[in-house]
C-alpha cells in the first residue's frame, strides 16, 4: 500500500466558514460516491471517524489489512464506536461493554462469556480507489449504481493529497470545470475546448487546452501544450488526465468533494505522475517524483480564489448566461440525475 503525503489547509482560512449572510444552499445532498479519507489514514488497527452529510461514519482496518466502514453507534446500548473503539484482530470492539463485531458487522463476542446477541452494525458500501476511500450514499438507500474508476495505475508515483475545507456544495466545484468564462477573469488563463462534451450516464467528459494569460487567439502558439481530459464522475469526483509526452510524463489528478454538512464540504486534491519514454531517464524521473509537491501549493492558489467566491455565493437556479460561459446548462441537466425529487430534504449518509 503506497503512503500518502497529506497536508491540511489552515483552519483559519476564511474560505472555510460561510458568510453569516449566506442563505442555506438550495441544492440538497447529491447521491453518489464520496471520498472520506485516504487509504494511508486508515492504517491496520486504526479506527477513524469522518463526517458525511451531517453524520459520522466510522472507518477501521483490521490487523490483517481489511477495511470496513460502518455507522457509528453500537446496537447494544448506543456507544459511539469512533470514540474509544478499538480493533482486536479482525474485530471492532465497542468501548462501552467490549462487544466485538466482525468485518461484516455481526456481533461475534461479548465480555460476559455468554453467546452474543443477534446484533449487527449498519455497514456502508465503500471502495478503495486511487488510494482514496469512497463511501456510497443515496437518499433512498439504493445500492451503488456505478463503480469508481481508478486512473492512477501501475508506474505512477506516490500521490500527493491535500485537503481543502470549503463553504461550498460539491456541485459548485463540478460546475466550475464547465464555467469556461471564469478561467480568464479569475484565474487569468483561457480554456480552449477541443470538441463538445460527451455524456455517458453518470459520466460527463470533455477536453481542452489551458492557455496562459487568458488568451483565446493564437492556437498555433499553443499547439504543443497537452490536452487536458476531464471526466466528471457523478457530483463528488473529477478526474483530470494529461499526457505530456514531450516533457516525459503522464499526469493524473483527482478532485474529490465530499459534503460534510449542508453548507460545508471537504475537497481532496490528489495528483500523481508517471515517467514515460524519455521521461524514464534519471533527471526526468526525479522531476516526475517532485512535481506533485509543486503542484499542490500552485493548485491551492487557484482553489482559494474559487473558494472565496463560493463562500459568499448562492445557487442561481435560473442564471442569465452569456455567450462564452461554457456548457453550464447541459451540465445542470446532466447533474439532475444525482438528486431525488424536487424539494427533497437533505438525506442521511448511506
């Protein structure tokens, strides 16, 4: 299992807390897969509590390395398993009466030398992909409707992962990728689309080139820049891929946005590179290993700019769009599939 280098953003960052005047978001919680931790955070024998849609979820890994994700409360007398719970072999042990539960959630032992009761923990569907732990959450309790696709396969360097607390809804972040207009005004670059967006069920794909200085003209000048392939994978995950063969590497990045409360989310940005062709030479290989550490602080600058806007914005259901804004309405029509009926209240995780 590869180790993650994890860095937290400053908790005093103003983008972390919503403005006192900001209205409650109009969008409910979306259905889908949401990253709640990196694999490296849940080491063997570790019990970890994370927030998802206003509730706690508990992750733990057995001493043999098996991961489980459960709801937090013991079915015996309601103790919170994430506060004082421990791992003993393959079992999660309640801190209150030492009842033990196997990875399937079944109570298999008590501290009384008596047969265990017919009690089970409520388990949650999860996947470990690209060294992230994704938990499935659906307002109606439906089983997973698609799988999370990995993009950081064999040969990629150890990913660099940074967490950003946001006062934003996950859809704000996903929509940002199709809001082509803001790249020039806020980030001082332009996005030159390469063809139309493609919709395939829970996926929305598109390609573009990033051109510095907000410049839209002069395509020949930037002909050698790599194409950026972006895949929106539901509302909670964005995959970014670029094959910079001229520079000797392939880049893979994932931006995972998890709703922790109705008005707050956690964004995890992970990036990995793989040397290719001439990039396998020692110097280029070293660059591929170091580049993710340069990418993280550079990405933080742009994310903070967006976060400062999101923290004081509200969802504009009927935006007055202009030519050059990008495919915002096609994106929103695609995004509707991840929500329940209109007016549905935010639902519990799972």
